[in-house]
C-alpha cells in the first residue's frame, strides 16, 4: 500500500487478563501494519498489566501506560493525548478484530475523505450464548450499518458500535473527542458525530467480534443503566432536533415515557402526553393529563417523542404517523 498513514488504536483495560492475549494477537495480525496501540491500564488488580507489558516488550507499536485518572473516559482521554496517528479508532480489550479490519476502514476513509466515519458489521460471541436482546441489537445495528443510515434511528439506541469506528484525527478533534465527561461515553460520541455531520460510510463487511460475558462493564456499571441513556437522548434531542415552533408530545406512559415527562416538567418545557392504553387515558401524572393518541390530530405542527417499546406497536405507530404526513427524525422520534 503506497499511502501508509499511521492509525492510532485507543484501548483502555481493567482486569481483562482472561481475554487480553486474544485481543492483542488479533491486532498484531492485522494486514495493515502502520498502527500504534495506545493501551491504558485503568487500575487493574489482576495480572492484566503484566500480560500487556510482555507484548509491548516484543512489539514497539504497543505502547502501555497507566491511567492518570480513573474510569474509562479518563483512560480514553489519556490514550488520545498520547496518540499521534492521522486516523483514530477504538478497541475494547476483551474483543477481537478480523485481520483486515484496519485496512478496510482506512481504505474507506481514504476513498470518501474527511467528514466521514468508517464503521463495520459486528458479531456478538460468548461462552454462555447470546441473549435474544443482544441478537436483536446486533441485527438492528448491522442493518443500519449496511446502508449507512445509522443516524436515522439514533434516539433508539447507540447506532455506532463503540469499538468499531474510525475517523480522521482532525474530525475527531472537531467533535471534541472523548473530552465530555458524559456516560455512556460511546453513545455521547455517536451523538457528537451526528451533531458535526460526520457521514457514516455504508459497510456490509464483518469487522468486529464483540465479546459478551456477565461482568462486562456495559452490563454491570451504573453509568450504562437505562436512565443514563434516556438522559443523553433527551439532552441531544433538545439541542439538535427540538423545534420550539412545534407542539411537543410524548407518546407512551411506561417507565421511559414517565422519565421523559418528568424531565420535561423539571425543565419547564411544555408538552402534551398521549397514549393508546385506555386504563391510563384521563389520568394525571406530574400534573399532566394523559390523552388518547388521536388527540394528536387536533394539533398543528407537532413533534412526537415515542417511548413505546413493543416492536409491533412501533410498526403500527409508524403507519399512523405517516398517514398524518409526519416525517421521521423531523416530526417524530423513537426513543426506544
């Protein structure tokens, strides 16, 4: 390859000794060789540091440091500050790269230029088997990635896998990198890619093996709990897509609907609350009356936050909203 820019791979780790060797071997085996791995020990209490140190001793491209702060965000911030690559990507210490991952992502970015983010298909794997929820998330995420339409459903879940993206360094800096101290950090970064208009390059190639196990951070840490996801969704919706000239409605009165409603009340943002549950219609929650969903037809110029999780119900709601000439990601937004 004539053009051989440096790729910086940023990887935090903490107590992942069981998986580190497999992860590091997959990086070393990449078909593209001009990379540096900035790998940060976030206060491990097992022998993870020793494992990485042995690899670093043999391969100068592996650069091992200890986290000067605490937690994954500060580890990522520290890693980026020590990096020098023209291209930036992230890798998790318990996952595996197919051997052409870096080459494929780099070629995509070189072809499309700045203002883009390269992504790829992901596949979960686990010794215990993959749950139905993770299977559905994988299928949903990969469907979006194949067409590069990731942002079209950004308020549902994180639409770019945290360890499966690559950008130009200059674009990463423009998006403020890992600087905001907001969890979940991968979802926050994805929203900032969206905010700054980085286009997702369509990809139909499997580029990341995503390991799942019971004590994985995304399963156990409070920063990845549902309320954090709802907070970050509403934060960016109000910043990026909320139109004050339209009447805001919330559709759904389950946990998510109530959480969003409470937050809007606290922010003193006016809204109507609608649902299709006859047992809830007419009730008052947070001093807001729940109205039937047909009430939407009496309003002009609306924006709806839909918090109904049932997939069949979402299909019916989408059909209904389209009949009302509503446009996705302009007039209505699915928050689950």
